[in-house]
C-alpha cells in the first residue's frame, strides 16, 4: 500500500484482521488502522496477540 507521502507500507494479514476488514466492508482506498493491543491468554492457557481493526471509508 502506498501512503499519501509516497511511503509504501504493509501489514501481516491473519484471519482475525482479514475478518475484521471483511465485516467493515473495507475496499481499496479506505484507511485501515490495525492496533496491536498486546498479548492475551485464552481460556485453555494459550497466548495470542490481541488486535483491534478500524476502517475509515474513503
């Protein structure tokens, strides 16, 4: 993706982020904020990265 200042950026896409973008109907040109909230533990004790996805429609 190319930012307004010409800088090229990318993000690792996991299933949670992809689903969040799909639920928000993200389209090319929309602004997407992927916020890493830190590590969390599931009920069975496994650790995972916790994310929040925000989409601003263009």
